[in-house]
C-alpha cells in the first residue's frame, strides 16, 4: 500500500485551508486525523515509515520522532518547495488554478463590455480574488469553465436574436450534444440567478426551456396560440384565422415573415397566462369580437415580438390580462403593461375574485409572503395593493384554474 501521495495530498488540502495560503502564519501544517495511519505495531507500519522518510528526504515533509525507535510522532508540511510537492502528489495547485480561472474570466470580460453577463462575471471575479477560493462552476475542469464562458459570450452577441440548442452547440464546440450534456445546467443556473428578469420575478416554477428562451437559446421554435378573428399579413400574402373557432397557432419561425396584423372587427383582446384556462376559454367563447391570446409564463423575446405586432395594430380595442392571483401573475401583468400594452387592465385578479375563491387557495410560506409584500413599495403594482394585503392576511394565493369562466 502506498501512503506517500495520500499523506502529501492531505497536507496540501490542509495548507490551502490555512492562513499560509492567503497570508503568513507561524503555525505548522500538521497531519492529524486526515489519513488513517497504521498502528506502530502492525506489519504495515515499517512500510509507512519508509515512505515518510522518503518524503522528508525529497523536501516535502518534516518528521518529528516520538522516541528514538522508528515511531513517528508528528508530520508537517515543508513549505519551501510547494510547486514540486503539488506535482509529486498529482494535486492541483490552488493558486495556479485560481490564476487560470481568473485569466479565463478576464479574457471573457474583454469581449463582454456591458450588460448583466458582465456584471455577473465582474462579481464572480471579485469574489474569487478576495476569498482566494473556487466553488461551484469555478472548481470544475478548465475545459468546462471555458465552454461555459463561450456560451455566455454567445448569449451576449445574440442580443435578442435566437439560435437552436443544437446549432449553438455545433457552433461553439463542434459537437451537437455538448451544450445539452455538460453546459446547459450551468447556463440555466447563471441565467436564473443573474438575468434581471428572473432576479425581479418569481421563477420557482420556471423550467430550463423557458430560462434558455429568455437568452435566445431555444430547444425548438416557439408556438404562438390565439383564437379569434385575427388576420396576419405575411410578406407573401394574408392569412385569415377567423374560421378556426377553437384556436389557431403559428410557429416562431414565421416572425420575420410577418408584416403586420389586422384587428378589424375585434373590440377586445384578452391575454390568458395559463394554458388550461386558455384552451377551456376558447372552447366556450362565442364572442366573435374577442381575440384571445395564450400568454404563457414570462414571455420570451420572440413571444414579445409577436405581442408587439398585436400592440402595433391596437386602436380602440380594450386589452386585458388574466393570470393567477399571486406574485408571478402580478409580475407578468406589470411587465406586459410596462413594455408593450400601456393601457393593459387585469381581469379576474381583483379582491372580489380572491375572496370568492380563497377557500381553494394555495398555502404560501412566510418567505413568499414577505416577497409579495415588497410589491407594495412599487407604485406600478398599486392596482393590486388591496389583494396583496388580502393574500398576506390569508396566507394563500389563488390559481386561475379556480376561475374557469367565460
């Protein structure tokens, strides 16, 4: 059995956690219980002693003998030639690793001069430099780190455009599955924690597909669903969807082919966030003057472009939005109103509907209630202040499936 590398690796790990690593210290880096050492009267002990003596002759450790016989009392790390010690132990030099990672991040920052990705990388670089510590992604193999940074650079350059997962993977790594297998989980995590949209909104129920869509990486083209007398003017002709009473759809691939939309004969437009409610509503709706559009969750840039085409055609039509009476629903309403439909009004999201359906409400944690209470500091949520108070008082929110009406 070989003890040399095990003992030296244990001492190097302890060194990296000691004050010696980032400062100076008079304390020795001693081996204590980090390695199971054979008993001094066992048959393995002479072999252990021989290996420790060889480590000492090589200048990697210092030995204190317990007594004149060949019994080792203490083993400490010799700090005079750590570079060689790391190489002997096949152990990654933490200082070199930190320097390598910081170098990769700095190189990426030179190519990403602004935006949320720059802010994230700046923050991570400061954290690594100040704490001399690599955690999470930054403790992975340099190849993985480099590939994640390449993906972040791609997201920055997309700037609202889209690319499929497979195409992105081939472009970045010459491997159509590299992104999905190894890189996607890091990009999703970074995006959810740092993209302004997700920082400001509740993303507890958001899946990977939605997260990636927000930064322009799509698993497949999105589908935009609607129901009503909508006519879409494409570059090569107009399509009238009014005969399809149970609902129609177009692929996100069609966006660049759309010139405009025609809302003639439509008096009201209703966005419904939940797919179940949207489908049920369309099956029962008989109002030919109403255009119903499936909103989905936090709309992606592509879906936002489709919504913008609708808003460009709005004249006197009343536009409403219906979602859960909860944090996510309020956030989605405010975002749609702020960015696209300035006269947007909520539907079925008021105090009356909350009280009517709160018996079927979803119980919420104290942390959630604290989060939703902070919305009262923002004037753009003022129309929901009374229902927010009711949510906090009752400790529940109401899902829109509870209000399946036409």
